C-alpha cells in the first residue's frame, strides 16, 4: 500500500527543507547512502533558479536499483528510438525529392529527419512502455507510475524507487507518495505541518 503526504509550500523562494528518517525510503533498512531529488520551483531569486533539494536516504541495494532504472526507461527509449530514426530516415530521405530553389534544396533531409524523429519517439516510447510492465515486479509499482521518458521532460515531478514527488497546483504544495507506509508515518512525524 502507498501513503500520500502533502507538504504546504508557503514561500516558493524559500522552499521547506524536508527531513527524512535515517532509513531507506523504499525498504526501511538502515541508511547507507543518499540520493538527491531536485525539484525546480519555477522562479528565480537573485538571478538564480530556486530549487527544492531533497536528500533522500537509501540502502545500497535500493540506491543501485534506482540507478539501474535508466536501463529500463531511458536506455531502451534512446536505443530503440535511434535505430528507428535511422531505419525511417534513410528511405524517406532517398524517396523525397529535393526542391530546385535555394529555400528547398535541403527539403529531403528535413523531411527524412522529421519522419525519423517522429518514428523514433513513437517506437522508443512503445519499447519503454512494454519494458516497464516486464520489470515492474522487480522495481516496484512506482516504476509503472513514472512518466514515460518523452513526457518526463514536461512533468514537474521527481521519482525515486519507493518515493515520488509531485507538485500541486501553482507549486503551493508538494505531494510525496511513499510505497512504505511505516516510513511515511516517520516522515510525517519529522515534518509536522
């Protein structure tokens, strides 16, 4: 079961510093290392972007699992997308006629690249989507709930194995979703509202 905790953000220029229990947020074992979860507040203070930096305690096994999530999400998306890009780009580039004016001389390359990018993003996303379900039992439920790579670029969130950060409307609140309810209760006691 998951537990959700909402933290109110009173001042976006000075986001709260969250305190986590000295145990792994995923499995509850003794803390051996930490991972950073950095959230962009979307505003600037003294010409610098304001970020909410969270130091999340992890055990070595769960931290390695988190680092290897890229092998299930980003890496397959990139490799499948790149292969598809090449497979689509070459025939479209060769089939598309070039124009005769200065403005249309590179038309075939442009059309080939556009078709390759669209095909690469589509196939890469399908491959990543499929692999998420295959590896969900190993990585946990939040792997499935993580946005696909193509959407994560536009998402105000941060995901770590066992914990997910999501901003509320206008970044006035932060929702933390814990997979471990016991860790969520300890977190709530360390961060009273």
